[in-house]
């Protein structure tokens, strides 16, 4: 009787110790040490999605990072309706969070509103300058965008040339076209034909991941 009781007590102590070690390990697990900021508009924010926190392309990038067991966390700093001018006004607030990679995906609203491509280019260059001033070692990625020809072929051409020009001048890594294979596809966009649906965001994440993965 006493031996059985002793064995039971010893087993219980061992079990409690094991649980304590597991919980301690979980509590002490370090948070990801490096940060990626996605700085964009409604395309980045996940406008129109039921759950942007899991469906928007930055969230899908985080899922890929986790699957690859990489030590990175994603911050989605997308804001619906944002222009490059608006982004320049809020960039200092966003940069209160230090970053190691900064993905700049602004300009679509400039194009749709007919804002001069020269203005958009200047704003994008200033945003990158602010990022580099605050985080000198950060890698910068800029996402290229395009406008439909209905806005005028000259405007569409000048607009599309902004992003590779900014990348070349600033040394940023270029994603040639953020909506590659998605723009214009009814199956991959919401009813407005502008914002990707969940499948569209999955496709955007694949496009971004091809460029982003080597930088991590």
C-alpha cells in the first residue's frame, strides 16, 4: 500500500515537472526578431475581404514565413484609400516600428485619381529616404503597378515607368507588377474588378514571395 502510494506520488511529481518545463519553454520562446512592414493602400489592407488578417496577401506571406520556420514577423500597414502623398504624411508614424524589410506598395490611388506620375515618383522616393534614414540597414522592396489603357495610353505608360525608375534611383528591389496575373481577371477579383478576392490575394502573395524570399 505504501509502495503504491509512493509510486503514485512520484509519478504525479514527475508529471507536474514535465508540464512545468513545457510551459516554461513556451513562455520563454522568443518572439520573431526581424520585421517586414507592408506599407500600402487597400490592396495591402485587404479591402472587401471577410478576414483580412488571414486572407490579405501580407497575412499569406506570414503563413509562408511560418511554414518555412523563418524568424520574421509581418506588419500590415495598409490603409484603404491611401495615396503616395498620404503615405508620405504617415510614414514617420509607421516607422515607430523598426523594420528590417520594407515593402512599399503605393500608387494605385494616385493613378486612378489622375495624379501626376512625377508627383507620385517624388513621394515614393521621399518615403524610401525616410525609411533609410530611420532604418539604414533595411532592405527596400517597391511594388510596381499599372493603370488600364482607358485612362489614356500616355498616362498609363508614364505611370508604369515610375516604379522601375524609383527602384533604380534608390537601389530598391522591384516587384515588376504587384497584380501580375490578377489584374483584369474576373475570377480573381471582387465585383468592383479592382480589389482581389481571397484567391486573388493568394496569387499576389505568390508574386511577392518570389521576390521577397531571397531577401530573407
